[in-house]
């Protein structure tokens, strides 16, 4: 079967399209899944480009969607022909997270879904949303679940709240869609006029070009009549956190999900204390969170925005496209 491995080398040249052994039939508690699609995330890019160290020969990609080809003894949740979806943290089934790091995350600590067939425990998957394509479903395990947990699980979003989103990547687009579906007002930022126009079309009420307005945190407060954002979906990290603190409402929540501007930096603690706000770190979510999210997506009718789809053999080109920043929404591979 066809697969992609991360080999020794520099940058995305580390990616190698190869022929891998078929994993065979599922054992007790396992299912055999024919993978049809992946979606790209920053974490995948970090592994494939060498920013995050992976074992030589690692099969990348944390998000995979496909069809069950066979079930092992004792599996009752799935049957042959079911459309299923991978789980980012396969050992985190429900309740609070009990581990840190990516040692058991597909595509990082263990082999991922850049391959045609996978055999794994049934608990490493959930069902796909009804009527969705494999590409659409593959956008969910990392980006959509992160947005869901930021807004619903940790953010406690309510109708009438204001949400601040940043940029037009997968998490931010899902956060906008989910917030609007739940009756919230969205303030969105981007550095592109064209992308800001698209965000307005999607329902963002207020738009800020963060390159033209370096003090955009205070601008959010002004645009909301002095209140600020009840929930800030913070994807930047050190470089954007001071503005997020300025933007958040008194008693609001900053949900930290990314470090695109750096892994560490100074925090204006006096301003944060003055806002009496909460900063909550989030890394994706549990299998139970994913099950609940899928129910929510089906109830609201939200569908992902897939910017472009590449063949698995063109994974390097897909990551180069992601790196260019041209995309709006998610990038997928199909095979």
C-alpha cells in the first residue's frame, strides 16, 4: 500500500512517498480502516518540516477519515462500511486530560494517517458526521475540535456573547462558524483585505486589519462599546497575548490554543489581573468531546470550508501551499 514517511533530511524534503506493508486483519477490539483523506494542521507541518523531531520513518498526519473494511472480535460500535474519523489523543477518551505532550498522537509519537490502510483499536475513532465527504470529515479531529473545546467546553459560550478570532486558518474559521451558530457576535482579525471581506460574508460583525492597527486589542474594546470580548480564541501566543488581554472583557476568558508567534514571552500580568480574566491553555480535546462536537455540527448544519485538496503523493506541495498563507480554511489530501 502507498504511504508517506518522514525521513532524514532538511525541511519538507524529509517527506518520502513509499510502499508500506499491509497491516493485515484486525485483532480483538480493533478495526481495519481504508483511509481516504487527511487534513493539514500546523502540528503536522512542524513534524514534517523538522521543527518537531520525529523518529526516522514516522508516518505523519494526525487527521484521517475513511471506511471500515473489517472489525475484530468484540467490536460493537462500528461495522464494515461505516464512515469513521480518527482521534487526536487516542488514549484520552473522556473526562480531564491526564497526560501531556504528543507521545501517543498519530503522526507524531506513533504512526499517523498518511497511508491507505490502518489497523488500530476501535476507540481510536469516532463516526463521521452523516452525509459529509471524507475530506470534510478529515478537517475535524484537530482544528474543529480545538475550536469546539475553546468555545463550548472551556469558553462557556452563551448566546449574546462576543468572540474574538484571529486570522483565517482552520481553527479560527471553525470558531467563527460555531460562534455564529450559537448566537454570538464575532470580531475577526486578518492582515488581508480580501480575507477580511470573506470573514464579513461569513458573519463577522467587526473586522480589524492587525497589520494596519498594532493596538487592535484596545480597538476590540472600542468596537464592543467598551465591553470587550467574552471569549478570545488566542492562536498567536507570546506576540498576540498582550493585545488579547486588552481585548478581553472583564471576567472574560482567553483560550490559548496556539503559539504561532513564539513559545514564550512577557505577560502583562497587571493588565490580566485588572481584567480578572482567565487564561486557559487548550490542546485539542478528548474522544468524548469529538462525539459531542459531531452531534453539534449535525444539529447546526455547519460545514467546513475546504480551500484546496491535494493527492497524498503531493503532500510536500500541500505543505508548501499551507506555508504560503494563501489558504482560507482547511487544506486536505485525498486518496
